[in-house]
């Protein structure tokens, strides 16, 4: 495994991030534990989750699965850089009960305590805001975070799904208050969705945030979906199916798969390897449902894409270009 610093921090993290969203809903506890053991054995030390994972009536279940894995011992917790998130409603009956969601100081305090209990740990290494909160002043958020840092319950704070201007506002407020500020941004970024290159990633780089792309395979669209459909009769589902319904998108994906087939490269591994070449990217989040999917992701770390392949990928999936040139002169 290869490692890098998380943004401007001294924290060393693996170039792949183990996403755990499938643990519980799609992968049972025993298999989830096996995947985490394999990831740790392979050198992945950066695990990402969220308090709402498990979804519906099972919100919090994913954190519980991580907690039972940590409880097995063997230095599991000590070896892992643990990231979780706060924002979504965690009301017990699933209703939008007041103060059980978003980023008020009250909810942040409540959410941290609940996550620590489910995770069976005394601290969270990276506590991420899952979305912007349009109602809570940034000063209030930093007051809550600084208190938790002083108490030793969290170490770093990060954002997720923040626009560039919000990253700037949040870190300028932190600077004014003497807080350390955000150290990472977890954003939607892949070959098929490159809008983050306009302002989110430049803002993250300017303020020293590590970029953690989620959905690196665009919901399976970049994982060889057409080839699987032709060879095994396995049809695309979810976001990938919706995207392929568009004729021009299907043509793009076909060109992508044809290019990689020509070079003998697996599509899913190429999509991850491409992200690892992008400026500012710490590491993409991989969310394996099985050990086989984890093994495929691991191969991407060693895959070096030639200049020819990278150039061809840019032609198939062109980026938006920098801001403001992307929308002005």
C-alpha cells in the first residue's frame, strides 16, 4: 500500500479509503469483518463511515459493525484512521424530530457521543460534516468542534459535499477564531463527473484539504457495465442504468471500455488509478460488498496508466476546465 499526508496535516493515510456504506444493508456482519481484516492486512488504514449508514430503521448499524470489529482487539482500532460523519436525522422513529440532525452545537455533541458508543471507541480521528447546514452559523459549528477536540473526542474535522465557497467561508471563519479548520473534503468525483475540478478541488488545495472522492466508479458505470451486460446478461441497475439510458452517455462508456480492452486494463481498476493521478486527491473511497471487489480495488494502487491512456480518457470524459474559464473568458 502507498500512503500520503491527509491535506496539510501530519496524518499519514492509505491511498485507498475503505468505505463501509454496504456493511449492514448489503454485507452481513461476519463478511464485513472479513473485508476489514483483509483491508488492514493489505495496508489500508483509512476507514470511512457515517452515523446514518444502515439507513431507514437501521441507521447506526454500520457504525455498530465497525465497533464489534474494533472490540476484537489485535490493535485494530490503533491501526485505523477512523472517519465518520454527522448531519442526517438520527431520530429513533425516523421522523425529523427537532435537533436530531444538521450541525447545531447541540446535535454535534449528541451525535459524537452516540457514534463513539456505537463504534466502541473513545475518539474519532476525522469527524466530517456530511452536508452544509444553511441554518447554523459557522462560528457555532467551530465552537462545538473545538470543545470536542479539547475533550479528546475528535482530532480533525472535515467536510463532505461542500461547494468551493463554503470551504473558503468555513476555513476563513476557523482562521479568525483560531481554530484549525477543515482538513479534508469528501466529494463526488470520478471520470464521468468532473465538476469538482472547477472550484471544489482548487479551494481544497488552496486551504490545505485532502480530497477524498466518493463514488469513484460512478455507481458502477465505470466498472465495465456494458461488457458485463453483454457477456453475462447482468444488466446495469440504479444510477448506472439511468445513465446508460442516455444514448450519448452509453456511447462514452462504450468508448471507455473499448479503450481499456485494447490496453488490457480492467475498467474499474482504471477508474480508481485515474483518480490517484489527479492533483489534490488523497485517495478514493472504495466500498466493496465482497472480498473479490476489495482485491480488484487494491490492484488499482499498483496500476500505472500511460500518458496515452490518460490522454484518451480525457478525450472520452473531458473535464470542465478551471474556473472562471469554464464559464467565462
